[in-house]
C-alpha cells in the first residue's frame, strides 16, 4: 500500500475474526429463517406464474425459468458458503432482499449492526438502479 493513501473504513474494518460469537450464533439462526422466507417467496412467485392461464404453457415455462435464474443469483449472494468472513455481507444482502427486518438485526452487537447498515446501502442503490 502506498504511503499516505491509507483510508480508514470505520465500521467496514470489521474482520472475520472480530465477529463476536453471539453474533455468529444469531447469524446462523437468522440465516435459516431468511432462507425459508426466500424459498417461500420464490415458490409463491412460481405458483402465480404457473397458474396464469392467459399465457401459453411455454410462456409460463420460460417465465419460471427466468425467475429461477434471477433468484438463483440472489440466493447465492445471500446464503452460499456461510462463514464468519462473509456473514455480515450476507446479512446486508438478506436485508436488502427484505428477508430480515430491522428488529431482527437488533439481536446483533451495535458494531455489527452498523456494518450491516453500511454495506446494505450500496446494495439497495444497485437494486433500485437495476429495476429502473
């Protein structure tokens, strides 16, 4: 790193080894709940698409396929390979997907909460730009 170019990231300096054990335990529990919510949401969307009699069977199939591809990317970012080193970013992704509430995040330490919020903002902006 060049001299004079060091940048302090404040809350984003949270390292994987800094994630307190209670936060890790809370993450593992909340992850299961959020995964269940995600899957329920996807299955409900698939059901709505499959039941749309105004579309041909092929059109419904293509719509389901497209939905699954899109959701597969989301599920990977939010849930694949849970480790302490990615737990906070996965929590931020879960929040941006509205899978966990602000109240549920309150179970984490204040430091972890602030990192989740800091990471969540760019994810929210990116999602807003994608849908625009």
